């Protein structure tokens, strides 16, 4: 059974967290491997003459959501439902809430959200829908709700809600992360440090395709003066940020911009029979001689790392080294898939060195070059060996690593 949290966040106004810890999920969006799990967070706000529900949970946990919600309020008493993002991990339980509410509540969201809710749950779900405009303010229960659109974080329907008098920001996917933290908020620094790498992994896999919009939308919020005034950020996944609310958006901004960690080089390779591995070992030796810290992911006959974990390592790397076998006149399929996702989800202006091995014809290097040339990544060099790297190959590999380091200005 999943753990369900019903936690009072504020006394005045009365604000509650409804959180479920999904430890059953294996692949987020049926794609990204997350053995660490994920939480779904919804919020209930009780005001004068108003009860506001912010989002819901995944359909799989509808029963648990209704049970948790009903401990705080009769669903019929809910006057407003704010839908920040219609993806079913946040809206899946909404149909049952509306049914129990007898469709009395006013649903608030963007015009795109209305279209998606209707497509997902039928026309009855949007009978009482109010479409907000970007920046619009609405008085609910004596409080000022300000709705701000943040499209492509990570769907076009996405918005945040800012309650002006309280400095509360309900941000849904923006500010979220994978894993099931031991606490509900950022009060424990050890929990935060453990959690942030899962935030990076979440950003890249879920929002990465649109990562330029992370920087743009955070800049938008800064210009509106909202981030400075925010006292608490309440996302749809993971930790609530109230000790240091700005910290999570600073982290998002750094990932969106691909800010590197000094000395970190990401190394990804396949090696079917040890030939590529030998070339990589030479490169690793040269990197370490120059004080670099390689982070290595390898595909061999004994291991196959999760692509989602690899993607999470790209944003703060200074450079990448890709090692690949030529396989059926192409890139080894494991590396080819990783590269496809990197170029799609984590496309940054970082230098890339390509190493490879082949038997009768070297093709992988050229194919990888083509992928790199069509991206923001900066191709430094390609070195491929026929079978085992010779002494001459070794010198070429070491020289190419030095060229990579030169690119980094070291």
C-alpha cells in the first residue's frame, strides 16, 4: 500500500498537503526508469466561504485520494478546483472528485487546459470551466489569486497560481522532482541534498525537450517580482519549498542553462568485446592526469544503465566523451538511443569527443558526428580504431582528450 500524507501546512489560512508516495511505478510516462519512485501532491485551501482544491492525483490512486480528501472536507463543499496542468498524473482522480462534487465547483485553468480536460474526461468535466488570461487576478474567499501562464513547463496548458496576500506559489510540475523524500519540505538539508539529483533527472527527462523555456519562464516570474516575494513554493511532485523557496527555481534555472560543475566530464560507451573499452580507458587516464573527474556509464554484456540516469548527468557536465562500436553499419543501438535522447532532451553547447572501434568498416563515428553537427553540441574530434587500439591510436586518443581540455579553456 502506498503511503498517504495528509499534512496541515498553514493554520491561517488553512492549507493542507495531500500527498501519495508512488513506490509501485517503474517507468514514468512509460519511458523513464525511476526505481526511486515519485510523489503526487495536491493541496486543499479552506477560506472564508470558499474551499479550493489545487490539482489531484494519478487515476491509479483515485480511491486513496477521495478517502484522504474526505477526511478534510465533503467533496460537495469544494467551490473551486484549480487545474495547473492536465497531465493525468495530476488530473486522473479529477473525474471522481467532480462526480462527488455534483459538478458544482468552478474549474479554473488555461484555454488549452479546457480543451485537454474535455478530451480526457468528456464535456461534462468542463461544463463549469473558467478560462484565465495570463496575469489575471481573481478574488476567492477574500484572497487574491493571480494566475500566470508558464507554457511548455512542460505542456502548453501549464500555469501557476500565486496567492498575493500569503506569498504562496502553487507551481505543479515546475519545481518538482522524482523520488519519495522522507520529509514534506526542505527543512532538512540532508534530505534536500539527497533529493536535488532526482530533481535534475526529472527536469531533463520530463521538461528537457523544452529546457530553454525553463530559463524564459523563470525570467518572466523574476520580472513580475513574484519569486522575491514568494514565501512558499508548492509543487505537484516532491518537496515543498518554504525554508528557502528561491532555491528550487535557482536549481531549475541552472539545469535549464546547463551550468557545468568544474571538472566533470560525462563518459558514455558500449563495449561488446572490450575494444571500445580499451580506447575509453586511455581517455579516462588522460582526463585524470589533467585533474578531471569522469562520470562513466557503460553498456556491456554485464550491465545496461538507465537512460534516465544518464540524461540527468548531462546538464552539469563540462564535456562529453562518447564511445561506440560500429554495429550493422551504424551506431551500437544502445548508444544510438542514448544519443537520440541526449540531443532531444539535453541539447547544450558542450564539447563532445567521439571514440570508437570497428571490425571491417568504421561507420559509428561518422553517424555520431552527423547527430552532433545537427545539435548545439560542439564536435571536437573523432578517433576510431580497427579492433584493439594500437600505440598510434593511443597517442591520437590522448591528443584528442587534450584538444577537448583546450576547448574548456584549461
